[in-house]
C-alpha cells in the first residue's frame, strides 16, 4: 500500500494556480512557484495550455501546447541551472514576405494564382 501511495505522489503533476507573479506547480510531492520573470513562456500563454502539463519519466515536465520542457531537478536545485531563458519570436506564425518573383515584378500578375 505504501509503495502504491508513493508512486501516485511521485508521478502526479498539476498546475495548482496561476497568479500575476507566476504559476504554482505541484510535482513529485512538492510545490513550486515558477515566476514569469524566470519562465516567460507561461506569461502570455492560454490558461488551458498552462494547465496542460505532463510528467514524463518521473522528472521531465512537458507542456505540449507550449512546447516547453523542464526537468524537476532544475526546479528543486535552480542554483545548479543558471541559464536564463529568452523568449524568441515564433517565426512559424509570421506571414511569409512576398519576393519579387512571387509578386510578379518581372511583368506577371501581382497574384500568380489568379493569372489564367
């Protein structure tokens, strides 16, 4: 019975709250505050995406909607993980810029798909 209870505690992960300062995360029997200042990926994310967290391999936290991976070890011992994350623009969501050939700068139509 004790082993079963330990497994449930060791494999349970959930976001308990989102405040204006960060998110409260419960993982491996402990509670952690992930401040937005240190974990900027969560600041402007949808609430449903922040709450959608998985615990993989007993120490790997994964937010599939945000494509964010964290190790529980980095939360337990942040002094051993001094790297700070930077928010990078998502280039996959930006619209492609038109090139001269795509816009018909060589005498073609400005919309190549309607040029019959």
